[in-house]
C-alpha cells in the first residue's frame, strides 16, 4: 500500500508540473510573443479551457501527501512554509489576471493583466523549481524528525543553496520550452511562427546551459535534461510541433520522477545526519488509513482523468492569432 500510494503521489505531481507547466509557460510568454492585444489574447485563449482544471492536480498531490504521508507533509510545510505561502499568493494573482482580463475593454487594463500573469507565472515556476531542488538536496532534519532552526531563516535558507538555484533555472527553462512548444502546436499565424522560433532557440540555449551545469555539478539528471532540450529544439526546427511538445513534456515528467526517487526509499534527506532522514515507511499513514484513502482514490481519480481527457479532446483545435477579415 505504501508503494502504491507513493506511485499515485508521484503521478499527481507529474501531471501537475506537466499540465500546469505549459499553462505557466504560456503565461510567461504571451506578452512577448503577442505583439498586440489580439495576438496576446489568442495566446492566452489556448489555456483558457484548461488552466483551472489543471490546478486540480495540485490539490490532488497535496491531498495525497497529507492523507497517505502525513509526517512528510508536516515536515515540508514546517520547513518551507514561506515559499509555499508565496506560491499560493502568486497562484491567486494569476487566477485574478486570467479571470479579470476580459472584464474590461480598456487595452491598458488588459496589458496590466498580461504583466501580472507573466510575473506571477514566472514567480510560481521559480519557487517550485527551487523547492524541487530542496527535495533533492534535503532539509536540516534533526533526530526528532523536525526541521532545525528558528524564524525566517529556517524557511528561507534552504532556497539559498546551489541545488535550489539550479532547480529554479531548470524549471524556468522547462516551462519556457513547454509553453513555446504548446503555443506552436495550438495556434496559427504569427504567434505560432514566433513560438516555433523561440522553441528552437530555447532548446539550443538550454542545451548549452544544462551541459555546463551538468559538467560542473556532475549531475546525470542535468545532463539528461540537456539531451532532452537538444532533441526538443531539433524537432521544433523541423516543424514537428507535436513531437517537440511530447518530448518536452516527457522530459519534465522524467525530471519530476527523478526528484522524488533520487534517494530511493528516503523521501526527505537530512543534511545533518543521513540516519535522521525521513523514509516512506516512517512518513506513511497507518494501514487502516491507507485502505480508506484507497477506496476514495479508486472512485475519484479515474473520473478526473476521464473528464480532463474529454476536455482536451473537445478543445483540440488551434487558436488563430492572425486577424481574419469579417
């Protein structure tokens, strides 16, 4: 049961980071790839039917962590509460920018909403990437299983490590690639052309940067990400947009899986003493609780997956970014 629910948890996080990844990517890129209000609106409309549904996987991932691995949930929130609060606030800003963008006809109003969307999306990506780096590096867990330290330093100092910085940059690159390949796949006209060009350039730039980072740190994960970035850029250069998006999505998914399985059965490494690290068995709920959660999961999760697959099929057509004569 523990292994089963750990797999479900990783799946929920994978779906969140992949599906919301291209949402965040479109939010970051829309003000740059759209040269006027019509083009920016076309870019944002590509995620209009999906973004709030994609956020369900964040609720699912946090809910599974809370229900199946309560000790892990408690330690993460205790050690990283400030960046978690920052993410929630930025998600609220993003939601307001998306929902209220069309509530006023003023071009200035929409430009402000586009800027808020870009800034909040980038902020969420950087904070999540930094926290994924922390998951790999670990936290200062003491012998009693709690995070040591006091005040703001306990929550902010983990974000100042090289692992957190590398995670933030990798997350931003993955988001830009996801957003660019998604826009190239889901739009027509000038936004599609600019998104394809950006995907090519981002793939090349990301390859060089990740190779240097991988050589410098000795991280095989970073070197693998460099290969995926190169393949995505090459596919975008050939105009194979669906494959470029698929490869990028698989790369993001693989990165998330690698982060959560980096230390085997250890879900959170202690930077003070490996013996104080938190394992799956120690973090898991009781067997009776896991059985109750399993019943609920079997009922709810298939329905969510079916609904999302149906919604993506219904809204599968491209959005025109060129002006069409009436």
